[in-house]
C-alpha cells in the first residue's frame, strides 16, 4: 500500500514512541516539523536502522545501526553491504538507465542542460556498453583477439629467432625473420618494441606516468619507474608465494595458448600446453632477478634529467627516441635508478626468446580484460590474491561489470548525464555552503589550538586557506557540464559496434596517451580526478586540492531539503575528514602549495607525535569478530591517518553546524526543522546518529579480517565509536556519564 506523507509521519511517530521508553532524551524544541519528501524518507530510514534498546553511551554504532545489522545479511557474491557501497549501487542503477535509454528520450534538466552534442557523446558510451553486454558474441570470439596481438608481437613488434611462442600460434611461419644481432640493432629493436607496447598501454621493463612533482606541484612531470611485477617484491623471497605465482603463470599460458585435448563423456574438455612450465619460468625468473635489485640508497623520484643523461644510466634503451615517441618530451624523472642501472646486465643474461615471452605475459596481463569471463575471472581472482586479499574475490554480475567498463572508459560523458538527471545547481550550492562552513570553522579552531606554537599555527592557517576545492564536477580538461568540451576531450577515442576487445584496447591506449600528453604542462587546478558520479571524496597532498564529486552528495550523506544537522553529520563530516587529511601524519609534511616542506617547529612536531600515539593506542584496543569467531585487533598504526581524519572531521563538522544553528535558532536562513517521528531526539543527537548511519556496513568476517591487514581505514564500528568517544560534544548530546564506554576520561585529540 502506498502511504501518503501525513500517514507516514504518524506511523513513524508511533514507532519512535514505542522504542524509547527506556531512555528519556532532551526535548528537541518547537521549531516545526520538516515534511519534505527528503525529510520523510530520511526519518523512515533512520528509525528503521536504529536499535533503541541499546544504550548509546555503551555502543553508539550499535544504537544507531543495530536494527540494520539484524535484518541485513551480506548477499551471496558480495563481501560487504551498506555504507558507501549501497550508495554506489544506487548510482550504478542511474548510470545503467542512462546507458540503456534512447539518448533522445533523456530530457535532462535546466540546471545542467543536455543538447544534441550531449546525446551524440552518449552514443559512444552506449556502444561501449552494448559491446560488453553481448556475451554470446564475446564467448564465441573467445581468445582470438588476444592471440592476434601475440602474433603482432612475434612477427612485427619484437620478432626473434627460435621463438618459443611462434609454434603455438597458427598461421605463423617459423623461423621468424629477424635482423642480425648487434648492440646497436638490439637497442633499436628493444626501444621500438617498448614504444609500441607503451602506446598500447602495456608497460614491461619500464612504467611511465605523469603526475605532480612534490617539489614543484605547479607543473606535471613525466616519471619513469621500474617495470611492474606480477606480485609484490617481498613475495619473491617467499617460496610458497612464489610457487603459487609460478603455477598461476603456467596455468594462464595454458588457458590462453593451450590446445584442447580430447574429453571423456561427461567431463569438461581441458587445455594442455607442453612448454607452459618453461614459459612460466622465463617470466617468474626474470621478475625474481628484478626483485633482488638492492634499492637501498636509490635517489628516488625527484631527479628530473635529460634523455641523454638517462642514456648514461641505462644505455639499453634509446631514451631520447623513447621519450619523444611516447610523451613528446626530452626529459623525465628517472625513479628506481638502481633498477635502471641493473637492467642492461639483466637483459644481457636474458635470451631474446625469453624476453619475447615476458612481453607476451604483459600483453596477456593487460588485454585479458577485453575477453569473456572464462579468461577474465581466473586473472582477476589471482590479482585479488596478489593484493593480499585472501579468499574474498567475488565475480561481479555481468551487467555491473559492463557499467563499470563504460564508467572507466567514458565516465565524464556519463557524468554530464548524471548531473542532469540526478543532481541540481541547488544541491551544488548547498554542498558548497557546507564546505565553506567547515573550512571557516577549521580556521577558527586552528586559532584556538593551544598545543600549536604561533609559527606552526600561522603555517597551518596558510595551508588551510590555500586549499583548492573542486565541487561536483571537473571544470577543465574536460568541462563536464559542456557537451562540446566532452566531444573534444574524447574525439580521438573510437568505439565500434560488436568489438568489445578492440574498444577496451583503444580506450586503454587513449588513456595512456592522454596521461603522457600532460608531461611538462601546468597542473590543472580546475579539473577533478574523479568523474561526477563517483561516490568518493579525495585529498591530493600535492597540489593541495580536495575533490567532492556530485556522487558523494546524496543520501544518507546529503539531501537538498534535509535539515542541516543531517547534512553536516553526513557530508560535513566527509568534508572535515578530507580537510584533516592535509594535516594528518602524512599530509602534515606538505606545504600550502603541495610541496614537501617542513613547516613545523621541532617542539610542535614532537607534540603532534605524542598526540598521534594516543590514537594508535586507542584504536589498537578495538576488536572485530573474524573467521571462526576469532577476536582480531585493529592496527592503530596502519589506520592512523584515517583515524586522525575521522576525529578531526567529526569535530569540525559539528562545530560548523552548531555555529550556524546558534546564529539562526528560528530557522529563518537555515533549515533545522525536526524530523517526523524523531522529535524526542535533539538536533545534536541526530547529527551524530546520521554520521553513524552513513557507516551502517555489514561485512563478511573473512573480508573484515583481510581489511584489517590491508585497509588504512578502521572497520566502521571502530571509526564511529572511536571518534564519538573522543568527542565532548557527543558526550554532552547524549548525556553520557564520565567514564562511560563512550565517554572515557582520557580522550585523544589533535585537530
């Protein structure tokens, strides 16, 4: 039965009254009820999630989210549910509708208008999505497109005598003709091969990117790193891990290059490859030699040099030609110089045939994503394991996979449509108000922090005031609100019908070319790293920028017509969190313009470390229930930066909201009306309740145990209860007695 708003208000009021008999709470005042659709739906969600049988002064997160935990189970095929992952599901549904609707039928909004160019742009994204969704065609094509790329490697990109791969690929005449060997021709051939591979988005031997230089963030700089390895460096010394990796490489060569043997009735046909072990050994042994290079004393990343100087360090590659062909530049910062110095000797002891196998493995590792699930899943599963994720890989639904593909390749185009159908200038304006209010509060609180000396305080304020915020969407390169800007930005990226593999390969090459073209260009201070639909916020230490995409400005974090105490408890906390990152245990080493800079006096830096240790000790004591009901501890050192930011964000968001509310108690300028069914809760309490409910997350025990090792964020319960327990404002709002679990006498505070 569809409920009208008045009936819903009444029913929520009855529910709230029936769940609060045990704990009378302060009267929230008579500023009127908020009956907007946003308020009614927010009130319903808040009440449904709360477990009011729990004392908020004992376990606040359970009080705010307990009913959600009781009714929620992690679905099969997922590791977690709720929190930002739930918001991402909502956002992906919107993107899916955009991808599957005739562009002419999407009207858009006046605030972010669409035009014929917008709709033409969308057709490109829809082509990509449709090619991904055509599973029957992708399955029928199988591995053929990737085998064609391997043939290209063997016959044109890097032909060698006595190729181990040529006999495995039909249609290749052996032996393949190659130029006579000499030092000059070897260097020329290697350089040509690397240029072609890099242009295709494949990066063996060297890894290239363009990013901000920490000593000069105003300029984007080309960096040359060592080639990527399949597993982390430390695992090459671990016999068990190395054996697992070697088997994976062997199995994948068999999957991609093997031939199907005869199958017995009732059994699946399997592939065989006689020399798969030999191929795997070439790859793993080469990477093992790379992993053994001593990186101690390496000069690091900030050493911009000419291509000629790079030739002196690593003469195996023609660096002037390589840099000009890939990035149209004659200089780069050569990181990992010890690797570059050692590479010529490694190559000298590697056969051409072995190097070709190594290149082939990199092609497989990159381009497999354009094939069917038969090939993608085992590769993705091992990639998850290589990241340290033990036993938690989940294959996404195919439609979710394809939405992700379109988002990755043409996200800014989809972002313009997202802005038009799911966002508004009013939401952007109110989001900016929250950002400005939290930043102003930060300025005031820095002035009050009695542990800062005046020199450090002055520098901190200078850094705060220098922060660039990019809100909702990128304004430059591209301007997401401009269809013409998007058309220009994506002009060279071609999408073709029924060519999923080719579309992914072209998109990867396009992204690489776009990235490398930025070398030597000024930093884009009006652009955004994320697309508008990203459910995320980001702080870049250099060049001291903060991004708040439109995707983070939705429920439960934010709604245009929600009371401010909810919006500040949600989005305001996120804003405060991101600002605090600039002053956490990592961000504090960067100055106002993003340069690495020590702007602390020694005495104040010592006080910071003492205060930070309080957080480490506090969060080390938090435990979660892992597999087999084992109690596992949070790592307070790993999570320190996020914990500092959670705590600072909470404090600044609450003070920003309470200052605005105190300046306008009658609600003439700011909406702080009460929520239907929640009148017994004060606005202060609802601020904290909504903050907690943005982190109503249910995880599997195995996933949680993995994240304790890998994630710099504490588990949700520790994030909420840790920050609330350190907050005097929380203790006052819920009248928690001194030394209650949520109001300990010893509290941690930096910002």
